[in-house]
């Protein structure tokens, strides 16, 4: 990279470094909050699925009990 290219890049910087760092931290914080929300949603979905599977198992056990009663 030539000195002219470096000068052009540096001349195009319109924000102070502390502002850029603050904006970067804000963006990363937003991203982490989104990831955290998504993880919470996945955990809720897993819990709901476990509940539904438990309900299905209870229903199957009830059917098995009824079938056993009918056999005897």
C-alpha cells in the first residue's frame, strides 16, 4: 500500500477512535442480547417438547393399561 493510499484511508476517517469503539461495543452488545434471546427461545422450545413427549407417554401408558384390561 502506498503512502497516498494510507493518507486517503486516514483522511476518510470522520469519527474519533473512542466513538468507533463505543459503536463497536454497542453492536456487539446488541448481537449478544440477540443470541441470548435466541438461546432462551430454544430452551423454552425444548421444555415444551419435553412436556408434550411426557403427555404422549402418559397417553400411551393409559392405552396400554386399557388394552391389558380388555385382554383379561
